[in-house]
């Protein structure tokens, strides 16, 4: 989706890089704004200041798209076969499974459309505009390029605006750029190559005015704004099939070819080797196909993932799309936004420097609990007094059902200073503020005139260190005022900046005046420095270490400056201080690279700074081009396009925008990066269990189809009827298969590397294992049927024993599948998963109903068994369990030998 073309008279190329006069001239804006008539003409030309509605796929087409899957084709094929056979009950049962699967997918889709709706909700509803020499409030949708608008604290910027006046104007652009502190604005043109976060002469649609006032000329509306461009990126980002989807599709295609091939061979053998009548041969072939098709597999996959969704929700990871549950388990790279995701998004003073001492501050965020070390002296008391008094923020104590906490009212940086003053015990009792010089980006400091309880007065100043050093004559030393040591302070500033800290300075000046002005702010006494940082979440540091152990790279993508990003990344263990090579890649450097050049270096860079939404998508695509499975986290609208493009999009539930939540597959209810680690472990567990379930389920179909195949090839009576085949398929799928979905995580699940995203869900070795187990279960079923027939029992009784053998054989095999990588000859096989016992009980109850309830006998052609009729299936089931354990031991020994061979070859 791209912005519609606009008359060249109503657009200015890179308005942030040209003067106000040029922008006003190009758009025809005078001091009185546009005339109402001109505004109406422009509105008719460019359209309303709204983001366009996306084209919607019809609901019926979206629903039908969920049948476009190879496994569903197999399912529908089974239903068609049942319809041909006239088994309408079976037909409707299978169709119900297919429809339920489609309904679940349909209900959970619509991610991109909802994301676009969430972005549209960010736009301002009203705007204050000057038209015909009069200020008026109008719907923001009626703004046009060239309108003159006014911005006040708390306003949501209604369009992209080139500023013509800016008085102490600061705008919170975190949702757009990811930068953690409000951006100071001015009217001077900036470099034409400046990124969005550096365009200080612009105010962007959807951002919020946090302080000051401003006026500006509207330069872009609707789809042509920066927010509109992000909407277009969301619409164009596209989403990829998950590794599970690819594997199931591959597996389904192979399974289809195998089934059709074996059916054709069986028909040829039956026709030309045994000269079977065509109607009987067709019936047997249909029975074989019904036996071979795992009609319970799509339902098994859906239900297993749904169970995983519930279990992940208990870990504060809310899943919006089922396949994402498993896709997390194959993630190889996590691209994380910094602000609010890896960090607390609560500015904190970490270090204070005076002429006497360097002080370290403990505690995080806006909680005033923490300590200052070493103990404070008079030098620090003066610094803390400025932090407390030359400050417009305040901290409120909150209490509620979730417990007590603290909330900032004011700007984050001032909140950090207020908190450190509270930690240091600063007491402003009896002190009154008599005057103030507000902060302005032109001179970069704030000053207040305060009167103490003893009647003394002083001007307190805080701001940019270089500006305060220029105005200072002395400094506060151990014994009072002393000459200013500029070299000392410049070295201290460089040291704090090198650590990625934002550095502010404090100064003071005694006075007897009743007012304070810029002219009073010379010959100051320099008091010291604060080093401020948005601190990392402690739990995120541990989570990143766990991700590295699991073979998962974590990359930080942020709108903050490179120095800040690098300092945080080192503190979190993302980048080692001794690393060589490009530790940080900035948006400007990335902009100069082609996509191929970026793909060559993207795996070696762990920190990306000053990035835009387009950069984030390029990074994700570059990683995907190198075979990485990428999870992208974020909370701002600027993250929405990349979340849509990533293999797994993860949004923050508390601080995340609605657009971001709707673009993501996973939403973290606690905004905690550590939850991602738990979710990845859960995704790996779910995939393990899904594989176990598939490896368990397939021998059911393999054994049944083998029984029918052998009967046809050797011209024997069919041991199973098609309806009995369906019974065994469904009863094992509904009971035993689901039990494996509740298996706990295997040992060392986060110590192994991510699995590959290609291939089939069942690899060649596992397929061979499945075939051997199918031979075991199928062979014992034929043996039970043959022994029963040979002993003179009725055909219906022999078939009932064969069905019982299949069911009990699967139950024995279930215990084998609990531990595919180790022996099940342990008491652990009966512990750790209560679902195993309940499913086994359910299977036995269903089998008893099948065997002894009269209407089931009539429906499925079964007959009651004597006690002796159960003994042979039970004995053979124990033999199957032991035989499969032998097969597993052989596999383990072969794996150990292959590992040793690779080790010796490498040595």
C-alpha cells in the first residue's frame, strides 16, 4: 500500500531540511493560515486526514482458505471415500473434524487488518488550526497541507508538521522512534539525511506533546505521514509460514504419494495375482486408504497446539495464532526492542560525581528504595538539593489490588533526579520557589529561585554540562567553594558518556533578588554531575544468558543513540567489551548498505541503533535470508511492520500499543523479556510432544493398512472392516494421542541448539522406526486374527480380537513414546504425566463398550469376548513394548556411534 500521488504544489520534499520561509512559500501559508475556501479545495484534492481502510478479503474466501492444506485434502479425501461407500455417519464425523479445524483458524486470523486498525486509532481526533486569521478547533480529518496548527502540552499531534515556533517544546516520540526520552524541538532546518528521530524541526502525527508549546505548518496528512508509511509497511510486510506449517505440508505431500502408490500396487496385485473381482478389490482398496489416512492428525495437531496455548497463558504469554506456539521452539534469533522490553523504561540515576567523590546509586526505576555509596557529605547534599528543588516532576505512591507501587508525574529525566534526591534524604521542608527559568533547547538548562526557611536565597540550575561549565566560575569542594577545574569535569563527562549514561550537571548561585532571569546565570558554582540511564531489567539479563545457552542469538534494535545502546547491551551480556568488529550498526550505516550487503554482516552485529521501521524490516528479512527463524519483540507502533514480517511477532501487553499487539502472534502479559525464554522452552516442549504424538499415531494407520495389504496380497479374509478401521483410528486419536500433549519438558531442553526449520516433521530414521513398529503391531494383529480363526471362532469374534489387539498394542507403544531418547523400562514411565493414566483408562472403557454394548456390536460388527479372548492381545502387547525398547536401544547405540565418529573426524 503506498500513499496516493498529490499535486506537487501541496508537498515539500524533506521539509525538515529546508527553512520555514521555504516551506511556507511552497505551501502557500501566510500568517493568517489558509482561507476556508482554499482549505476546502485542498481537502477535495488530497482527501481527508485519515489512514485508508485496507482492502478486505471476503469472509467466505478467508474461511475457505483454511481448507487449502495437504493434510486437509487427505481428510476431505477420506470423507469422499466414505461418501462413495455410503457410510454417511463416518462421512459427517470426518467432515466435522475438517470444519472445526477451519473455524479455529478463521477465528484466530485477521492479524494484519487489526494491526492497521490499531494504527488508525493513534491519530488525533481534533486539531487547533488557524484559518482566515482565526484560531478554531476542527476535526483532525479536515486538516490539509499548508494548514497552520497550534500544539499544547498533552496534545496528540494531528498530522506531520514543520515547526515554525517552538517554545520549550518537547514531544514524546517513543511509539514512533523507540527513543526513551522526549525529543526537544526547534525550528532550524536539519540535515537532509537525518533519520526520523533526528528531525528536530518536525512534529509527527500520532506523537504526544509532553511539554512546551509550538506552531507549525502541516506538510503531510493521512497516508503520506510517517504513521501512514508505517501502515503501508505493515500491509506490505507479509508473513511467512511457520516451520511447523512447512513440515506438516511436506509430510502431508509425501504421505499422499505413499498412500496412492501403495493402493495402486495393491490393486495390481489383487487383480493380476489373485484375480479378485473388481467390486471386491475396489472395496478392499478403499478400506486400505481409510486405514492409511491419519484423519485424526489435523485434529491432533490443532488440539495439541491449543493445549500449549493454555499452558503458555499460565506463563504470561498470550498466543493469538496457534502455529506460533510451536514456532517459538525453532527460533534461532530474537530481535528485541530496547526501551521497555530489555529495559524498564524508567530513567534512573546510576552515578553522581562531585569535586570530592564519585557516588554509585543502587535501586531501579521510580521506586525510591536504594542507597548511595559512599555515605553523602556536604558536597552531595548540595547536588541533591538541586535534583529536588530545580524539578517540576513528582512521584506518587500507588496502592491497589496488585500491591503498592510508584508512578511518575512529569518527564522521565526529572523523575530520575527526584528519586535520587529521595534516596539521599533531601528535605525541602520550608523551602519556597520564587521564580523559574524553564528549560529551553536554545540554552539547554532550567533554573529556579528558591528561598530557604532561614530566609537565604539561591538560584539552582540543572542542564547540559557544557552550558553550565561555560557559566561557572567556581566549584563546590570539600571545604566549600574553590576554583573550577574544567579538565577534571571534562574527563568525568567523557567517562560517564562512554558508559552510555546521559549526563546532566548542577550549579547554584546565592542571590538576594526577587526574580531570576538568564542574565543572572553567570559566575555559578558548579556542584557536580548525574549519570542517568534507562536500566536493564535484571531478569532480562538472566534470560539472555539462557537464550545464548540454548543456541539463540539476541539482537537489540533500538531508536536510541549508539553509545547508549552499546552500554546497555554490554551490561546485559549481548556484546562483550572485548569484541572486535562492528559491535553497533546505526541506521545511517544500514541505509547506505544494499540488502545483500546487510545480509552478509547481519549475523555478526548484535546491536542496531537509531533505526527506523524500514530498517527493522530489512534486518528481519536479512536474517531470514540467512536461514534464521526470527522472533521480533516490541511495544511501539514503529515495531508493528517488523512484528508482522518476523516468523514470530511478540508484543508487550502492558506498555505496547494496540497496533503492536494486533500485529503480533504472542503478547506478553507482564512485559518481561524473561517470559520469552519461558515461552521458547514451552514451544520446544510442545514441538517435542507433537513429534511424539505423530510418531505414536502413525503406527496405528501403518498397522491397519499393513493388515489389509497382507490380506489382499495373500488372498485372505479381511481381518478388519473399514468401519472398524475408523473406530481404532478415532479411539486412539481421542484418548492416547492427546495424553502426550501433556508431557513435561525433557531434560536439557534449553541446552540444545534450535531445531532446523526444513524437512518433514518425521525424519527418515523416525519413519523407519514407525514402519518397524507398524510391522510389529500389524504382525501381532494378523497373528491374533489367524490364531482365533484357526481355533474355530466366529469371524466377528476374531475381528473383535484383532481390534482389541490394535488398541492394546497402541497402549503399550504409548509408554514407549513417552521417552523417545531414553529407555522406558523405568518407573518414571508411570510418573510425571497424569494424563497417561486417564487416557489409558478411557481407552479401556471405550474398548469395553465397543466389545460388550449391544448397539455398538450392531454398529461396528463386534462381538463380546470371553476372558480367554483378552489374554492373547494382552500378552502380545507386553511383547510389543519390550520389542520397541530393543529398537530404541539399537537407535541410541547408532546415534552414539555417529556422534563418536564425528568427534574423531573433527579431532
